[in-house]
C-alpha cells in the first residue's frame, strides 16, 4: 500500500512522529513491529515506556531477527510501525548474520507488503568517526541499510527536534 521511512537521531521524536501518523490512518488493525530485546533492566524500562506511549489499540509483534517475516505476515488494510531498523541491524550484527542478505530480504518484504508501513531508523552517519572497527562497521552498515530502505520508500521523513522534514514524496 505505502512505505514511509522515518529517519532521525536518538531522541529526535521519530518514533512519536511515526506513531502519530500511523494512528491517523484507518485500517483493520494498528501493528507495532518491535525489534528491541530486553537484555538488561534499562532496556526493559525503555520497552515499557514505548508500550505506554503507544497506548491501547496496538497489536505488538516482536521481531528482533525475522523482520522480513513479520512484514510479510501483514495484510491489506493493516497499518504498521516498525521500530527500529538500527536495533534490528544490531541484532543481526551480534549473531554474525549476512547483513547484505538480511537487508535485501527486508527491502523486498517492505516493497511487497500490502500494508501501510512506517519504518523507523536512526541516522548515525552525522557524528564523529567511531574509534573502533565494530562501531565503524555498524555506522557503515546502517548507512547502506538506510539508503536501501529510502530508495524503496514512497515517502521519507527526517525528524529533528520533533520536527518532520519531508525528504521524499
């Protein structure tokens, strides 16, 4: 149906923007596809805050690794927010998956989905060059992933300080 890519820095308001825009759309159901995993108490608190921010009316699907499968399972009339791609990428980086293949599978699933999608990701390439190889690889892989999803998107929005700037569409 449509793919909106929402990009921004940490605490930029990107998820709140995606949730508001998705909620405005009527659909059979509103779905939050979450990629986070609660490996510690701080992350468990973040997940709980995000659930509270969404409020009632959302179906939650946890997809820390099989995001393409979760997207493929959406139906026509569904409105979904994916939050977020950089956590999903981190999950795959930690299990030493083939990141290029994972991103290719995901972009195919996004393009083929009959749902209205709002896909959230962090823009990580505007800061300093990381001081270690793993962080540099993450930054590079996230940049390539974001480019691939933006190319597939009907609309791309950069959120900074809670303000949306339409980049595409």
